[in-house]
C-alpha cells in the first residue's frame, strides 16, 4: 500500500487554493471553507482575503474570486484530496471543460514539506510558482511556505507575472 494513504497522528501544515466564478463566487468560497473546516481531521489556521482574478487558460469566462487557506490536518494526502473533491461535488462542481468556469475549485497546494508524485496528486502543486492568483493570497497568509523549487511563496511572488490582474476585494469573512 502507498505510504501516503495512511493518516498520521501529528498534523501537517498544508495549504489549499480555492476559486469560483459561477453563481455567487464569494458565497461558494465561504461554503467550501466552512465545509472543509467542519471536517474531522482538518483545522483552519488562516484564510486569505478574497481576490478578483482574470481567468486562466483559453476559455472565455468571467473573472474568478480566489483565496488560499492554511490548515493543519491529520488526514493523509489522499484523504485530504478526497475531501476536497467531495466538497467540490457537494457544491455542484461539474468538470466539462479544462480551465472552464466552475462553481468551486479546491486544490491541494502544499502538504507539510512532503513531495508527492502520484497519478492524481502532485504536491507541492507543480505550477503554483507561476500563478499570481495562487501566490498573492498564499503569500498574504503564509509567506514562508516552501514551493517545489525551494523558493518561499513571497520569493516566488517577487518575479511572478500577472500580479497586476489580482485585485484584493477586501477582508475575508
């Protein structure tokens, strides 16, 4: 059995990236964070501000609202991924078009200092260092979070393109 499928007793400081651009994006994010924080084995540590961000990829669509959360979890990486996907399904996520509009997206960005390379999970998220819509909210709440290349979130943000399109909307609820 894969070692990442087992839960541990000591919590792992982890980061999740969330985004929404359908329906009530801020309400969707609030609902997703609430559902995650009510999950046994997950403790919410911090939530970033809400950020309006341009869509990523080739599909024309409305702007997103993106946030990051920092959690402590005793769930294994696979259990955490499973819970994130359950929250997406509970909120009505439909996967029709890659990089298309969505009610909610919940990505596992970091899981402690672990490097995980499995068919359905790569942590640290391999492209987060290139995405301002991830780095801006992450650096707000966990600036010294380590990315796959050894840079911190704050260091990666210094050279990340697209920051001018990431607009802080105000305080998180």
